[in-house]
């Protein structure tokens, strides 16, 4: 009987995907920290673009979770 919790592997998933996603998340975190340190007002930061960055971070988290 197949174990439903067995880790699936696929030739379509690059072996270094986890490392690349983690690096991208760290880069995004650095960007968030830099923006925070600039003491900008919400009017000075394009809110639509900021929302897209948060969505990108959520996508990275979901992809990392999916790899587990």
C-alpha cells in the first residue's frame, strides 16, 4: 500500500528550489526592512506595489510549505 504522506519527487521541480525560495524570501525581507528604515509615509510608498510584495511573500511561503 502506498504511503499518502510519502514525499513526492518530480523531475520538473529543480533540486535547488527550496534554497532559491528561501533566498528570495530573505531578499524580500531585506527590502521590507530597508523600506521601514526610510521612515516613508504611506503616500510615499505605492500601496499597490507594496501589496504585490506582500502577495509575493505569501506565494513564497506557500511554495515552501508545499515542498514540505
